[in-house]
């Protein structure tokens, strides 16, 4: 979805139109302790949580 929006914005800018994507970077994984409900673009800040039950 973001890729399509970025492409659409590129086409608009190429025509001389204004484009505002309102991208909010952050952790987009709802199961993560760092989840940001306002984020709409995953910026890689979600921590990798390892399974503590493994031996």
C-alpha cells in the first residue's frame, strides 16, 4: 500500500502537483512491546523478541 502511494505521489510530483503522504514511521507490529498505533510505515524499530522457552 505504501509503495503504491509513493508511486502515485511520484506521478503527481512529476506533473507538478503537490503530494502529501502523511507517513508516520514506527513499529507497526501490534504484538510488539514497541508498537506505535499511529505508525503507518514500519521503520524497523520493533525489537526482535526471542522465545525464552527454548532450551
